[in-house]
């Protein structure tokens, strides 16, 4: 009789015995009271959405009741005690296996007699302050209890529990679970006031959500209990402003990768220093909060990485030595990223599988020598390490290194052994303002394809740089740089040459031998006086920029013979005229001052598209 207008079953107070009735569905009816005492064989009762229902009488009756659904109803009384805010199911409800009271306004629920419960749903019971569970509930598989006012909860002995959801129980301080929940796969206790939590023996746990448990200090995890975990969220705990591990998304994002990719575990740890710990203001340990992002190898079922990451507790009081030991103990780690971390971990050689290491914003002056033992390391990034004074002398032992990035350091010299990195493809030295020179044998980096040397004190490049036969990109921003090697044209694969803010007066003539050069940027080279005469030999050149070359007064005529030239920038130069034949270069885009372009007869085509009186014309 769901969705009916029934307010009461019998008129005139009449009561009828319904001995054979097993299923009664009055969902979304207008029922106000219901007496079930004379329906002894009822098994299923659905009163979902009965918002006018305030009294449900079933004392001494319904001994065969298996399922009751009171979700979204306003029932306040369900027995004859006249307690308008309590639910006490009678002792005869031994066969009750499903209870749904979601959205009810009950304050007290007593289920101690329902020992055969399998499903209990108390979602959004925001008035609930007391829940009494059976001491043993051997069949309970799912318990949902959200948005309640419970402060303590003891779910008793529930060995078959699979799903426990206590989300948004903001007042929950104590939770007692069975020592063994061998079938538990999903546990959500986010937004609670728990201080300590013992996970117990839960070897099949797949999802653990402790988000915004700001008072949580200790999470006790027995050995091996996280082996099957695919999702962990500790974001908002005192130690972690964010901590998310989601193995499911990782697995799906890598599904097309080769099975030979090797270990996939990676950890990103971003530290933020605190003045004091809110819970332990007098503690002398360093105070940190971390953003932690961790990815595990989807094929690895026997990992202790997560246990180590949370083994130091969840308080902001941090023992850095113990934390570093935990980091260095992470198994099968492929990528490790530490930001704002106060010091580099010392025992990095324990990370035998590490392929990528990124460290930034630390106070370290030296890298630990153990870093040279990372035989599989391919990427090393040291960014914003303002106190770093030198690299290990044996850095050349990193035989697999392909990418080396240094920025914002105090390094003056690179160790000569860096020239032993036979597989190095990318080298970036950015904002190393103390760096005075490069190793003389830099040309031994036979696989190097990209070299960035930006904001350093270097005056001369080693001649051996011309031996880099595979170099494709050379970017130089060095205000002290006086000359380029005369044999620069031997860089037969060079495609991009970026030269900025140098004091170079002349480019070597051999630069015209760079047959594959596509982009030549000479920017803010305030001392540059002339260009090589044979520029037309740069047959692949597409872009030539001469911005702010203040002493440059003219072009070689050969520039009109560069067939593939698409962009020419001359703004900020002293060039007063362009070669006449430049008008015949189809598709060329020129940027320069309005006066220069007008003097060359481009008046009708001039379009003002930039500032500082810079104009562009398409020839």
C-alpha cells in the first residue's frame, strides 16, 4: 500500500489478527501510528518515507521479523515505553537481519537483541547520541552510520563485517572494533575526533578514509594489514594537510603501458614548517605539516611503503631522523620528490630501484655520498637548494643518469666526474649565480641533446663543447659570457641557439655551418656589433630574433637568401634600413619599430600589435 493516503489501518480502534501476513509495505503513506503486535509472522516491514509516522508498536510481537526499513520517516517511538526518542527492538527479534533507519530523528537505538543482523543503515541520523549493539553480531556485513552525534561506539565482535562507514560523526572520540575483521574491505571514519585508532587485523582492507581527523595522533597498523589497500586518505590530519593514495586510478592510468616498465611506486612529500604543534606546543621536536602524494606499483601486493609513511604518527612534531629512515626504507620506489624538506635523507642507497629524485627548498649544503650508489637513477633535480655548495665528487658513478637539473644553488664548480655521465641527455644549470666555469671535458657527454646555462657567472665555454654531436638545443643566458667557441659550427645537430644578455661582440663565422639550425635568438646582446656574412648558409633557419641588440646597425645582404625564414625580430636595434630584396621573401613576418618599417616601404601593411612602438608586417 505504498504511496497511499492511509493514516491508520483500522477504523474505530478495531484491531485485527493477521496470522499469515509476512510482508507489509506502507512506504510513503500518511500513516501516523502502527501497531504490529497482532502480526506475529511478519518478516519484512517497509515504512520508508512515512514522514507522518510517530509511533510504531511491536512489543512482544514480530518474532520472525527479518527486515525493517524506517528510512526518511519521523518515527519517534517504536515500542510501548512511550519514550518518544528511543528505539528498543523486542527480545524476540532474533531473526531480524536488516534494519534501515536512515534519516530518522531517533536519539537512542537499542539493538542488543538483534544478534543476527546482516545490514544496518543509519545514514544521516543527526539526532542519534546512543547506539547499543549486540555483544556479538556474527553475521553483520555492513554498518552505515553517518552524521550522528555519537561520542563512543562499540560494534562488538563482528568477524564478518565488510563495510563500516562512520563519515561525518564529528563528536566520535572512541571507537572499539574487534581485534580481527578479516573480511573488512572498506572503512570510513573521516571527520571524527579520534586521537588513536588501532586498525586491528584487517588483511583484506582496500579502502581506508581518515580525512579531516584533526586530532588523530597514532594509527596502529599490524604488519601486513595494508597489503591489499588501494585507497588511503589522511588529508587534514595534523601531520598531513593532504595525503592521498589511490591505487585504482594509477592502475587505470597506466593500463596501456608496457608490462616491462618495472617498479612504479613513487612518493611526493612537500613540507611546511610550523611554529608549534597545536596539540603539543611545548615539544622541542621540529614542527612540520606535509602534503603527501603516494603512488604504489599496481602489480605489487607485498609492500610496506604505506606502513612506513605513517609509522611516525600523525602529529606535527617530527623526528626528522626517524622520518628520513622511513623514507629511505620505502621499497621498490621509482620516483621520490621532496619539497621544502629540511635536509636530504642520508641512506638513499637503500632505494635500489629509484629512477627519479627531486629535492627542492632544503637547507642542505652537501648531498649525501650515498646518492652515487643509485645505479638506476635517470633523473636528478635539485631545485631552489639555496644552501647547496657542491655536488658529490663521484656523481659520475650515476651511470644511468639522463636528466640533471640544478637551480638556485651556491655551486661554484661542477665535479669533473660529471663528464662520465655517458647517457646524459638533458643538463640544466639555472640561476646558479656562483657557477664560474664548466668542466673542460664537457664534450665527453656524447648523448647530450639539451644544455641550458642560465644566469651563471661563466665567461667562456670549454672548447670541447663543440664535440657534442647530438646537441639540439643550446640556451645561454650569462651576462659575463665574452666569447663562443670558434668551432661552434661543428654542432651538426643543433636546431636552437638561444643567446641572451651576453657581452659577445662577434659570432664565430662557423655558426653558418649549422645546417639544421631552425631558431637563432640573440636577445639583449648589447655588445653585438655585426652578424656573419654567410647567413644564407643557414638553410633551415625559420626564426631570427635580434631584440635589444643596441649596437647592431645593419644586416648582411645574404639574409634575403634564407628561403625558410618566417620570423625576423629587429626591435630595439640601431638598424636604420632593411635590404631591399627582403620585400620578395614570401611569408616573412618582421617585427620592428614603425619608423624602420616605414622607411622600407611597408606603410600600408603595418599593423600595430605590441607595445613600445613595435610593429609587425607580413611580407
